[in-house]
C-alpha cells in the first residue's frame, strides 16, 4: 500500500438491524473467523496484495478510489486464495489425498498448479483443446513437475465432464473454481485484507462476479456493514438471471470475451450467499465499453488488466452520485492478459467510442471514382481497411472500408458528403452477422 493517505468517508461498523436474527449474526461471526484464519495461513505462502489509492480515478469521480490489486498476486489473480484454502483444509481432513483434479482454461488452473507445487501433491488439470498456448505455458510454469495438463474437449462443459469422470476414477479430490465452501472462505480473505489495510471497512466495495466465489465470500465477510456493487459482463450476466428466477439459471449463450467472469450459471452455494442482493446493486457492463477501460488503465496508469479484472473499474462510470465523496474499493481481480489480444481490445474500444466505423460502399467502376471518395475524407480521417469484395454489377463493385477518425461527430460529415456525392453505402459497424464475416 502507498504511503499515508487521507481516507475520508470511512465506514464505522454498526449493529445489525433489529430484524436480523441472532442465528444470522452467529453465522456471520463464524465465517469472519474462518476467513481471518484463512488469511493468516496464507501469509506463509504469499504476501497480501496492495491496496492502492488511485489519484486519476479519485479525481475523475470526486471520491476516494482505491484498487485492491489482485492482479499483483503471484499468479496475477485472486484464484490463488481459494485454491490454497481448499487444498489446505482437504489435506487437514484427509492427509492421504495425494492427487487433485480441476477443469479450467485460465486463472483457476494457475492457482491450483501453484498450490500443488507448494503442498507437494500431484495435480491433473483439464483444459479445452482450444486453450491458448500462453495459458498452458503459464500453468506448466507455476506447477512444474507437480502437475500434468490434459487437453480435452472443444467446449468447457466437455472438459469439465472429463475432469470429473477422471477424478472419480482415481478417487482424487476435485477442486471447484467457485462452488465450494472452502474456496468461498479463501476468496473472502480479499475482504479481510481490505479491512486490515484500510483500518476498517470502506463505504463501498465494487467487484466482479462470475461463478460467485469472490463476491459471495467478500459479501459474507462484510455483511451489511458496507455497500457492495457486483459487476458482470453483459454477455455472461448469470447472477442477474439467477436473482430474477430465484435460483441458479443457465444462460443459453455466453460471450467469452471477459473469460474470467463469463460463466453460464452461478454456483448453487455461492448463490445462496448472494440471493438477498438487491438487483439494483448488480451491474452489467458492455464488453466493448470494458475495452476502453482496459486501454485507459494501460495507457494512463501502466496497469495491465484482463477483461474481468477491469470490470470493477469500468463500473464506476455508472455509479455517479452514489460514490461521490465516498471511500470505494475496486477489486482488480486479474491481470492475465495475452498481449496478442491487444489489437482486438483496441478495435472494440474504438468502435464503442464511435471513432471507428465500417462501411460497405458501392463504388462506381470508372476512372477517378476512388479519388472522388478520398476527397470526402477530412484531415482527421484515416482509412484503416480497404478491400474489394466483389463486382455487384457491370459498372459497380462492393468495397469494405474501415475508417478511423479523431472525433465521433466527424462521421456525420462523412456520411453527409457521401450522400451529396451520390455514393451508395451501408454502415455495418454494429451489424453482428455481417461484421462476423467481413470485419
């Protein structure tokens, strides 16, 4: 954590409302004790992640914004915590367990691999065949000789089924990425550290939610003593769906861009801890808008965040007066970002910001037609892509054109000039079907 900072709007714990039963108070007290014990045990393995005040965000939102930097853990995500606590407790209950099994294509795999080597046990990690080599390599690096990786299935559901069948066959222990009480307890250590580092609880904690391990653990730890905002990617809003249905509900389609939080169905155990969350405290964030925050944090702050890791920071854009003058902690949950994806992130950010568009233009097949088109562009406009698609008629051809500009309003001028010059065109920037095939 940086040097002394002025923490304003500090929250002082208050007694629970009268309608809360003593049983609930006892359950919360017991969980807090378990989470604190888990956090203490972790100190033999890795240091607390920093809690850092961010001046850039604090000034923008006129609040005291702090980042809980889980992207700076040894495996660059909070998943290390749940893996450690679950394996620790399993080995305490049954010292004869020698092999752990999990299914993951990302942060959970790396956390399990790291802890297998720490505890001196064997781990078998199942990953989809489509897993990028970068993620496979990092998992191998963290686990060393303690782990073996099996690439199985094109889709995660197939991978998961294979992992569970293998685990049953060898009588090993299956490590769930989130729907496990020991994992939830381990992830709650994020809340323990926030309270310790801040000297109390903040006014609000903002964090991502996928399967629910982190969010249910931290919420169970802080109880009603601080406000919570949970953030999902729009293409994987499984908590919102569960709250609406009153039970975990499987999404028919998941956008995997924010893969660290893109889950088809929230866990049964985690949902039981989150079912009383006010739906207004659950935000869904556009994957394209998320890219603007990833680029901003990289370019302005030098902080590398994976898509799920940027969710909490991006959510500040929607919180307005609710956080003004408050102390707010955003959990940056992971920084495992493959820089080969950077062009895609930039592309999505530009399209969301309105400074890049794609058109299919009907270009006359005559001398000077291209020059006429180019004369329409202004000094701030640039052609990022130009591709003849086909001759649609004897005297015309279809052209795919990508244009970048400095200001979104420039496109209204371009389109006006295209109309005046008699060009036929179609904006396909937000046409999902055409964009999938052409862009």
